[in-house]
C-alpha cells in the first residue's frame, strides 16, 4: 500500500477526477438506459460552452464565441432537452441548479435572456428543497445591467466569477485578460445593486510561473472586494497536457500560504477545503455543489459534455471528445454519448474523488453505496490512513488532516476500483 500511495502521490492524474481514463470504464459501457428512472432527489447542471477568449490553462469544454445564431440554437436545444427530461421524470425534488461553463454570461443578451427564462420556469415548476440556492458562473467583463437584471429575476442569489490571478505575465501567457481592480470593484457593487446577495470569486494556484508574491496580490484584491465567498482551484492538467511531474510540496506551500491569509481576512474554512466563506455557517458552495459533494445527491447535466451521475451509473453528453460545435448540435439534442452502468466500487470511488474538493466524506454515504460496513470493507486502507495521521474520524465524517491534505489525490486513489488501480500502476510516472 505504501508503494501504491507514493505512485499515486506522484501521478498528475490523481486529484478530484475519476476515472483516470475513459477506457477504464469501457466494460461498463451500454447503449441506452434511463439512469434516473427511480430517482426523485436531483441536481441540475446546465453547461454553456462559449467564451470570449479561451484561456490556455482551462480544462473545461468550451468554444470561442462566433455568432448569435449558434448561441440561439444552443439554448433552443437545451430547452428541448430540459423539458423532455422533466416531462418524463415525475415528482422531481430539486436540490440545486448550477449554470456553468465556459462562460454563461458571455452569451449575447437575447439567448442569455432565453436561458434565464428557462431557469426561472424550472425554479417555479419543480419542488425545491428548503436550502435550494441556484448559482451562475461568469466573468467580470461579460456582466452588465441587463444581464444582472435577468439573473436576479430568474431567481439566482449567487454568482461565481473567475479572476484566477492578477499576474499580467501569467494572464498574457494564458491568453487571458482581467479588468483593472477599480472596474472589478465597480462591478461587484453593480451585482449587489441588482440584489444578488452572494458573490464567489475563483482564484487559481499552482499556475506555471506563479509565486507567493502573486498570491499576495490576489489577497490584496480580495481585501478590497470584500466578497462573500472565495474558491481556490489547484491547477489540474488531466485534460490539457501530458505533464508528468507534479510538485505536491509546491502546491501545498501555495495553498497553505493563501489559506492563512484568507483566515486572517476573516474568511472561514477548514484547512484543506477549497471554498472560503465570510459566513461561518455557510460552506461557500451553491446547493448544487454542496449536495453533490457532501450528500452524494445525483445530478443531471444538460448541454455539451455535461456529465450526469445517478445511484447506478454515469453519462457524458456529446462533446467530451472535443467535437466541433456544429457536430455536437446536429442531433438537435445533446445526446448522451457515453453511458455507463457502474458497479458499487466505481460509484464509491467517484464519490470519494468528488469529495476530495472538500476534504471530507461520510461513512453513512459509503455504506449506502456499498451496502456494507465501509470501515470493514476498506479495513487496510483505513488502517493505513489512520496510522499515518492522514485522516481523522469524527462520528459520521472522515476528515483529511493537514498532513493528509497534502496527499489528497493519493488518499482518493486508495479507494479506486481494482481496475483503475491496475491502470494507475501501469502508468509511467
Ligand atoms: C468553468 S470555469 C468558468 C469560469 C469563468 N469562465 C472564468 O473564466 O472566470 C470555473 C473555474 O475553473 C477553474 N479552472 C479552469 N481551468 C482549470 C484547471 N486546469 N485546473 C483547475 N481549475 C481550473 C477556474 O478557477 C475557473 O474560474
Ligand atoms: S477559464 Fe473561463 S473564460 Fe477561460 S476558457 Fe475556461 S471557461 Fe473560458
């Protein structure tokens, strides 16, 4: 186990992604199946893949904006897919709704308004959980009065905007530009003026060329903006490069540095969590992310490349293999291109990998997935983790310690299925 742990520690694929390779699941692939036939408790995710410019570091499926007709067609297909799903699945109880991308706010105002009407209709039509908190992603330069008005009217109370870094060299190398500080602050005020209560800002660490001084600049900006929530993303290379080396010491140093500064500024987060919140009772997550990561609530994704996960399997919509946008739209539906019925070991591994964003997972959920006592089922793994002080167990929760957080990817890798473990052992690194 020691050897496997070191192997996983040094492999750039071991983070919050799972499986490591599409081929890992080829034997579970099926043609057609309704993964959500028996499910009532759901999250919805809507993917908008358009951006003004494409950042080189970005792992997500996105396309450069071209013309409004494509955007209109895209939103029309989304509407059809969403309506079809709701018509064929009765009594849905919605836990969360996230609109992400790409950059949803980069849409032209007409398709954007249409998208907001679709979301508003969903929010009004479906039964919602009490702490339902829908959220939308965007960038500062693509929001304005008109779009903010639509966002508020549709029912969104949280908006998540990316900055990543303020280092002009790193931004330029990655084909990205941010607004100047005074304009960023002005737009935060505009968001508040429109009644949107929570602003989350994304920052990244571990970017090539990034230093602690850059993190200081990010912190100085956070201080001026005084937003409710901050999310820290560790740079991932899974889908964008064949990078072989990762430096966990360097990543840990950057996380620890920015963690301490954010706590000093009055944000709350357990060490190892990637979300920070001004409100101690708020985990800094939309209800989609909260219920998906912590409570393993199933999610249905709409749009190009969106993934869905139910209690029995997963699917990925057309586009994951980076087809052209026209190719993806030719069926007039964002069809499920890859569909997998999964055994419990795979479902468990996926749950743990997702929860590594948050640095904790629940014994009761592991038990629900496995149908067996997890502390027995993974006896050796838990012994190893406890012996090395990588985790602590607090009632139902398994929480990564500070030492454990440094190796969160390798900890997740202990719970990979046999199949995926074998694949990892065969990787070069
Ligand atoms: C789907 S992106 C959308 C955000 C928005 N379009 C923007 O650029 O601000 C959500 C977040 O993922 C993070 N992200 C993008 N590429 C990443 C990568 N390769 N590794 C880790 N995080 C990444 C960024 O922090 C980004 O804000
Ligand atoms: S980081 Fe945001 S703006 Fe940049 S390419 Fe990714 S989704 Fe688009």
